[in-house]
């Protein structure tokens, strides 16, 4: 490919609307173009990168007996009604009607389609186990698309679905797929990806893992133990607290705290430790606005994922009105009266001498004893794990919270979809059973962006060879010189004949422009033919990542380039 034929502009300035480096570099380098919010077109360099990623995905899925299929992007609403997700998923799922008024959806994930494809085929136990996968366009009407390909609405994804007759068989295959994912990330150039325990979310199931590329620009927070191998998304990490009960419980007293509404203000006013306080966080149920009052230790934050998973319905932050009976800023668990769903975080269990709201404007209690004053209440884990917190695995105070980009996920779905959609098989004892499912996903565009995010410098991407748009970037500096043009043309054809993917720049532009464009394309090996080099009888062979720079005799140029590749 000659660079002067490459569609797409490259330019120096960083676009003002690009918040992360990968987005800025891909726009500057002519990889992608904005179409609509969260929707992009791909130019040839990005398409070549994603095609190579897809080939690696195919090879690794085929290696664990995956069978490639293709599901439709548009599906009848009936499939999603069968699973129950047509009603349970919010505006992220695009619903519309065809000309016959038939309700349809755009696929944002394909569990329903996978079950529909195989439920007539797999009616006997001897058909199992098996795995099917696809690489397909999906659409999720993301509320806040941002960061280029990191969070989009239209995207390409590899998703795989396995079907089993026992939990043990699923777990064995799940482990096999986990290892395949580790190979995938190593092959595309980011072996440092770690797997973390995660929340299954709308996918369902009990066990799931996310594969995280640790970087400061990541949107997810990861709890990592520095002393053992524990790793989990903070949404799924158990928050373990250490509390030593005071020997004596004080008398419960109501104290005047004028205009002191926040935990910080109250504790400062009373000269009390926030860890000896109880705060209320209030939500409302989406379907009917019923109030949910959650009490937890004053220095902790609510983990809303844990809360919604426990409740089993969607919630939103409460609007506290005069009619609702709650006193904003002064809500406490003692003598709280009203028709509310009241919950207690396990951080409060056994505490005494606690500061809390008195359910009266400008008043708080001191000396609250959870056991003495509240009697029998049930405690659950609703709080976010904290930096320096207790590791749920080794029990040490060694938790570090890092940021990460999710580049893949795997789920043990169980029978959530097969049971809902009436997929059954006859087992060896002639009993009717629902097969057990696993699900395994990788976003192709997001993976490309994540690789760029950790493999770049100030001048452009540094693509790993396995997924680079080209293997060699041939620069003919002063191609108007017949000697240079003749040698570079010959070398270009020889490289192509050897099957090397080469982008050839023989434009009549300055060396500065030529090398700047080469930096933005990020090809791993650059070959420079210039007047100075020709005069010395050499060509320069330079690595984009600066790991090598050699001069090769012109007559041995092809051989040396192949060696470096």
C-alpha cells in the first residue's frame, strides 16, 4: 500500500474533545471519524488492526472447540420477552417496530439468540457440551458515551456461549476459556491484563470475572490485595470492617446540633470520630417511589450495585419531601417511624456509643448502642471496599484500589436463560433438564483502544507487531531523486513478494512530515531510504518503540528487515 493512496488525514493538533490519549491519537492518525454520539466510522488502519484482533480471537476460540456462528443484529421482541429482559432492561435496549407493527430490538448482547439457535438441536444429553461464538456488531444506547472507542453505542464484540449438562463441566470449560483469554491478551500485546472477580449485572449468574488492564484512565475501580492473589471489582468486593466494642455503653442522649447535617459537620461539632457514627443514605424504588433508608458507618460509601442486587429492583437517589416523614440531614435508626424499607450495613453490627440522627430537625443522638437500642436487626454488606481495607481472602489490611479498563468478561450464567426460554434436554436417565450456560465476551474496538492507551508516546501509537496495521513503514526521503526512488521501489516490491505487510511513503514531502505521519501510524519497523544513506550505501532500520536502530548495507537490506521482523 502506498501512503499517498491512504484515505484519511493526519494532523499535529490534539482535538479539544478527546479526553483520553487513545482517542486523540486515533483521530489525529486518521483511524476513525465521528458519525454521531458514540458511533464512529473506521478508516483502513483501524480496520486492519481490528481484523487482526478478530483473527486472534477466532484462533483461540477454535482452539477450545468453539464453532463460529452469526446471530442477527435485529431480533423480535418475543425472544427478549421470553427471557424477561425486554421489561427489565432500561433505555439501553433499543426497541422499535417494523412496517407490520411487529416489535423488534437491536442486539446489545445475544444470550437469547444463542438459546433460540440451539434449543431444538440440543434436546439430548449426548449433544453436550458445545460452544458457539460470533464476532458481530451490537448496539447499546449508552447514556454517556465517551473516550472514543472506550465507551460507545455501536461496537463489535466477540461473544461466546457454552452449554453444559453439569456445573462441574461448566467450571472445567470456564477455566479453559479463562486460560484462552490470558493467551489472547498476551498475543495482542498486553500480557499484564489481570482477571478480577466481578458483579454479573444484567447478565445474571453467580460467578463472573472481568479482565482488567490496569491504567489510571480506567473507569473501573479494582480492589487488589498486595499480599495475596485476591482481585475484585469494587462493585463485587466484600467490605470487611474491624470494630472493637467499647467496654461501657453510654446513655442514649439527644443533643442539639443546629444546622449540622452532614456526617463531617456533625462529627466535627461533637468532636467525634466518623467511624463512631451512623449515617443514612436514602433511595426510592423506580416503580413506585417507595423510600429505602440504608444505614451504614459514617466513614463508608454505599455500593449501589450490591444494594440493587440485594433488593432485586432498580432504584434512584431519593427526593426527600416534607410529606414523606423523613427529616433530611437528621435521619437515624432509633424511633424511625414510617413505611420505609430499612436496611443496615454490616459495618454497624455490634457498635455502641454511636452518633446518629434523631429524626428531629437540628438534633442528633449520642450513645446509641445498636444491640441495646434497636434489638434484633439483620445486617448485610452494602458498602464499598476501601483503600487499606481488610482483604476478604487473607484477612490482612492490604487492599489497594486501582483503576482499570475492562477488556473482557466471562460469566457462569447457570440456567437463567435456558429455564426462562424453556430450553431442555433428556438426560441419561430420561429426566428433563435445563442445560447450564457460560458466556464469554471481548469488545474488539475497546481492546484496540486499550492497547493504544498503554502502547504510545507523545508522537503516536506504538502498535505491537501482532496487531499493527502494517509490519514495515518504508520511507523514501527525497523520492524525487531517481536513485532513491529506484531503490525504494525495488525494496517495496521485494518486501511484498516476501509477504511482508508494508506501507510505502514516496510522497514529495519533507522528512519531518514523513516521520510525523509514520509516528502516528505506529508501524513497528521503519525503513528509511535517504540521500545520506544512499551515499553511504546503507538503509536505516528503526524500531518504532526505539528498541533497535541499525544500518544495513543496501544489498542486504531485505534480509536484515526480515530478521528484525
